[in-house]
């Protein structure tokens, strides 16, 4: 009797497994086709660096670059955007400063008007590309303005080339978290990476999730146009976002020691409503930067987009005091 019961239980388990296996494909999330995911022309072009722009090929990657003063007669400011965005993030900043400064923006690979890269997205890769770009453009002196992954790139470049960098403006920079390898941060990063990979695979629900996600990242009304353009390009930029989020889990994403060795003045403009890169987790690292000034803004992730007037006023004060 006991043997018969065991056999019956085993048979039931096998039957259940077969039924579930048959139902899983039918329950899987619907997928978009590649034609549905990528428009012609790409929607990410709406985020590209402003015209006039040109393509500069570095390390095999075609990067779109905007230069407000190609003659080089004004002090240079390089603006480095967050992953999934584009150089047009800094349009309001350029309008405020182009009369006094040479504003240069670059679209990271696979974003804006730039070509794709054979290497996955990360702050280290972007720093390599940026270094090669600066050499090709022959810019000898500059200020760096970096947001998110662009901030991590700015820190890396400034640490490697202090003789070229007059000052650094960091807007919610990556790489400064107090415990980047912790269990909870790992779970959080893993969840976001997973959602981005679903988007890269064409999950039909991704766009709505991404819209809500960016509603938290750029909540300010001044950022609505840029936020809407980012959401419109959701499926096109999802593969790059997935790569970048995967890189954030690695130990080499930590730039705290580099930041603590910076020799030039640094202005940290932090959007304190940021739910991705929280001030509470970055405050300690920021406080250890040698020549740092800090100002908090009522914004979500990019104060120059969400509260441009307040940001530009603070940036102007910082820039005026640079040696």
C-alpha cells in the first residue's frame, strides 16, 4: 500500500510538471519585435547633443560631439551626461554660460547621436573614450560637469589628469556610495538591471514600468520634455542601461579613493530627492573630497535639468572663483 501511494504521488508530480511546462510559454510576457522596439530614425536622437555637432571616432566608436566655440577662444567646460540620456541634457546650462565659456557635450555610445560600442557600458569604458576624445580635440584645460555615470567619468579623468582640470562639478555622481558591495545595494542594482534586460528583450510591460521609473528620477516639471524623450526611447536604450547597471555591481565602479585625492576645486550639486543615488549613502565620501563645496537642491537626479536657475546660479559662483 505504501509503495502504491508513493508511485501515485510520483505520477501526480510528473503530471503537474508537464502541465506547468506546457502552460509556461502561454503565460510568458509578450515580446515586441525588433522593428517595434527601434524606430527609424531612432527616437534617442531627440536626446542628442545640440547642433551643430560632428562625429569624432575614438577607439573604434563614433561619438557625437557638440562644441559651442570651435575656435577655442573661451574656457572649456565638458558636460558628461547620465546613462540613457544625451548631451541635450545641458541645453539650459549652455544657454546660461555660452557667452563666457566653450561648452562641449558628448553622447555616450548607443545614446543620442553616437554609434554603438563593441565594449559594454561602464564608467571605466566611458573614461577611456573620453580621454581619447580630449586628446583628439586637443583641449588642454577644462572644467568638468558630470551627472551620474558622467560624474564617475569626471572623477576618473580629473584624478588621472589634474594638470588639465581646473575644477569639477558633480551632480549626483556615481561611484561614491558608502557600501557599494553590500547585500541590499546588490539586490537593488540586480533588480534594476533585470528590468532593463527585460526591456532589451522587448517585454511589452517595460515601457510603462520605465515611465513610472523616470517619473521618480526626474520629477521636476522643468525636466518634463527631457523625461518624455527618455521614456520614448526606452527600448532603444534599454540594452545600454542593462550593461551599465551590471557594471555598478563591480568593485571597480568605486571611485571614492580617486575622489578623495582630487587636487582641484570641486562643487557637488546634489539633488536630494534622488532615490537611486541617495545623499545619505554618499555624504561621507563627498565630505572627504579635499577642496569641496556642497549644495543640496530640491530635485530628483539632475538639478541642472529640474531646477536650472538655482543650479546655474550656484555653478556661476563656483566657476567665477576658479583660479
